[in-house]
C-alpha cells in the first residue's frame, strides 16, 4: 500500500511537472468557466426575479459561481482520459509495466492529477468571483467544502474517463464520448438555473445526476441557511461514486494489460 | 550459469499463433541475438520474458526467477528497451531517468550519481536538461537504453534497438552497446532483423522463424554450418525467376534464391560451379552482368534457414541439401 502511494506520488509529480512546463494550459482551460461566469452571469442576471424563485439569493452571480467551479471540474474530468491515451500512444505505459511499479498507481495518479488541477482552477474561479462581489456565507469552511466537492466531482468522472480511455484507446472516440456524457449531464443539473424553474421530469432526473450532487453541496455553503445534512449527503454520494469509477478504471487497466 | 532459460513457449493472439514452442538458453554475461524476419515472434518472446504478457504454455526463467510465478522479482532484475521508444517526450532526459530509477527503488544520492553516470556514458550529458521532444532519433534511442540500465539490472532486453535509425546513428549505437556489454557485466538479449547487427554484437544467436527457433549457435558456427561458397550472379535483364529454376536444377548447386536482379546460390566449390552456372544461363539466353563468390555470410545462413523453413512448410516435407546446424 505504501508503495502504491509512493509510486502514485512519483507519477503525479511527473504529470504536474510536465504541465507546469506549459502553464499557459491552466489559463487556457479557464477561459470557458470565465465566459460562463462573466458573460452568461451578466446576460441572465435578472433570472433570479422569475416568479417561483428558488434561487435563495437575488444575486445571480452568487448563485452561479459555486456551480461554475463544479462545472469546470466536471468538464475537466471528462477529458482526463486523453492523457492516458497519449501515454498509450507513445508507449510510455508498456515501459512502466516492465518495472515493479505499482499497477494501481498508474491509474490512480491520472485521477489525482486531474482532481488537483480542478482544485487549483476552483481556487482561481472563487478568487475571481470574490472580486465580483460573491461572498461565501460559511467562510473558510465553505471554501473547503466547495473545493472538496470539486475534487470529488472530478475524481468521480476522471475514473470513468480513464476507464473509457483504456477501453477505446482512440482519441476521436474519446472526444465523442466525452461530449456525449458531458452536455446532457450539465443541462440536467441546476448549474444555471434553480431546480424549481425546470420541468418536473428534469427535477426527477437531476436527483440522480452526480453533477447536480456537486452543485447542491457547493451552493449550499455559499447561500444563507446552509443545510449541512444535504452537504454531507451529497459529498458522500460523490465519494461513493469516485470509489466505484476508480474500481472500474482499475478493472479496464487489467483488461488493457491482457491485450499486450 | 544460465541467465535466461526459455522452454517450449507458446502464445496465441486471436487467430495468430505468435509463438510455437520457442526455446533457448542464454548464459550469464553473454550477448545473445534473436534474429528473424518481422512477425517471426521475436518481440513476443521478449514481452513474455519482460513479464508484459503471459505465455499460453511453456516455461521461462530470467535471472533465476519464473516470469509467470515471480514477475516482480524478474522486473527488478531486468531492463527492457521496447521496440518503439517509451520515453516521456514532455520531460527532460534527466527527469525520465530519475523517475525510472525511483520506481525501480533506487533513490537519493545513489540515483543522482547513477543518472549522471548514464547521461555521460550515453553521450547525453549536454542534452540532459532539455525536453526529450527536441532529441534526435538516435538520442532518444540512447535514452531508452539508459532507462533500461538505471537500476543496474542483471539482464537487459533490447528489442530492435536500431530500427529506424540512420546508418550513422546505428553505427554509434553499436559502439555504445559493445561498450556497455563489456563495462556493465550484463547479460543482453537483443532482437534484430539486421544480419550485420547480430554478427557484430552477438556472442551467440538463434534464428527465429514462424514462432520457433530454427537454429542456434555462434555466428561463426552458423556460417561454418553452410559448407561451401556463395555465388552471386547479377543478371543483365529481369528474368530472375527463370534463372533461379535453371540454376537450382544444376547438380553442383545446393540451393538458389533470387531477389530483384540478383541470383544467389550456394555451391560446394565456386571454381567448379561457376562455369556450369554461366553456360546453363547462356544456353537459355539469359545475360549475365557480373559474378562474385564469397564465403557464406550470416545473410546466407539466414536465408538458408528461414527460406528452408518456409519451403518446408509450403511443400510439406521440402528438400534437404544435407547441411544442418547445431543446437536445435
């Protein structure tokens, strides 16, 4: 076990170092959430005045900001399998497999790397939100909850993305699948609008949508009247899903090894 | 003592029977070559020995450990240089070597010193802190070899180490490998389809064809096993197939093969065979541009054994010219 942790650390180190060599990527990846936050947030700022309400605040940007952290983390996760495909294409994996490296660390490190980047981006999005007047009602604890939700959201879907990458092993297929999963789950959540404003069937669907679990947990700590039971429940659900998808990714890794 | 023992390995990928009972032994400290055409099963054999894949049946030991039963012990004892480069192109040469050392359980000062030593040894000291993306093909390949050596393995597997390199880079890679073999007290298993490479580097070699070892021995033994001389005729026009059948029918000729405008044949004595070859060709109106004769090279050995293997399978029984190799 300690060996697996050490090796995961080495592998995460390798990927973060390579990423830091081109830090422009972190900035480029932030363009999309900033567009949502700055443009979309302004465009629809009066949406909170809709009859029926359910926003819990009159400031749309306050409603939106924690959900954008989750959205960014979710979309980042759906793409995380691309790094695995790149390692497969460049034959980096077979080289590692001829060493005593912990097999599980090769998969888990991809998930940890992906989640770490989501947390770093989450901090940046929250800082920008702060300058736009968003205040996290529960203070530092709230920040920690939002970032934990972002990390769990990311690892849940990064596990899935890694598993799919190991099954399809082709970039084009991976892109198609990421889009196929990404957009529907995004729109079937309360990221952009209060759940009370959407059709009944969507409200039901959102209950089972992991993206919505993350949005609920993150938004609860921003708005007044935080329901901690709900925060805990949704974080626990995301944790459970992360464990399940990590197990799926590990299983697909074994399947890949059998094809060598 | 044997560093590698391979016994009756079989492995099937879908409809393809990649290994059909490969077997050979490599002594500690020796450079052993697996020579054969593409698809002969060389890489699959190495993948089994490097614990990347499991054989369907058969037995293999590397450095005294069973490749199926004790894979981690084998992994610690070996360095594996795969056919296609497995370097991390977004990292520097030094970072690549350091990570590889860490996962092999080397660390701290010892690792730093080893990485410096290898960078120096492989002529990569100046490029050590540059990202690998900017390396030439030869530099990348040398780094691959370094990755295999960082933990001072007992056995090094080199799968087609010079394929894709230009002749100059290939020659310098051979020099490096020869120095390594002497300096590092290593057993090296090398696969290649370059005859020259096997001839220059290997102490002993096995010719592999269709998932099986057809003959094994030192390059000298293998050449000696082909008694007589090789005669090469360059034809003036392209009727190589006709020429081949005419010459193959001659009593003095053991075997003949053709490639492009070149007709190769093996004979007991060049001085006696050349006149009858030339007159037979002339009788059928086939023009000859040049004739050369030489002692059998590893090329001839290779063509002889792999060619005969194909012929034997195609003709069910095949022909026999009386010469045989040892070590079957």
